[in-house]
C-alpha cells in the first residue's frame, strides 16, 4: 500500500488533471453516441435492446474508460500517441460515415470491382492487399525501432 490507500495502483496527490478531463469527455462522448444511436434506431423502427442491458452497457463503457484514464493519470498522464490515435480514429470515422468518398469505399468493399479505367479486378485487389501489407510491415518495423530506443527509418520498398 502506498500512502495508506487500499488500492495499490493509486498514488494520492499525483493525478494528471488533463488526462481525467479528456477521459471524462471521452466517456460523455461514448455515452451520447450510444444514446443517439438508440434513439435513431427506435425512430426508424429497428429493434433495440432492453433498457436494463442498454444502461448497463453505457455504465460498463464509462467505468472502463474512466478506470483506464485514472490509471494513466496516476502514472504519468496521457501518452501523446494515444491522443494522436484518437484523432486519427475520429477523422477516419468521420470520412467513412459522413462523406461521399466514404460511402463509395463501403459500397465497393471486397465485392468484384467494376472496371475502373484500365485496371482489372485482380490487379486492383492485389494493389489493395499490397498496400495493406506494406503499411502493416512499416508499422511493425517502426514499433520495433521505438522499443529499442532508435528512430524510425522509412525506406520505400521496391515493388
């Protein structure tokens, strides 16, 4: 026990307030999105879950988010990479759900592609898969370098 607190992972007096505020905003945002989604489904006549399980899901989500943020706040604050990741996820979600481009991406999916200019479907699929694998490989290499304390060096692989 540290400082007389029964929870060994809590260090009294050393909480990062910004992390707790960001966690509170994230928890409120998740709860608002779940409520908004439920109201929208009810208006459109889709089946919705029962109120007890719905509110339980919100409570579990909020408690999980705040527990993670409390842990981060008591340790050393919110990592910058976590903030960057959250911004990227929000931007990605916005683009895919609110723009014409995003609707086209969802519409195409992995369905057989129509001929786009001079590409055949197999070539387009192979190009898509190659880009995904290259991205995953460069991310893994960067993570490996960062764990060793080195800088990430990106070289464009040959095709």
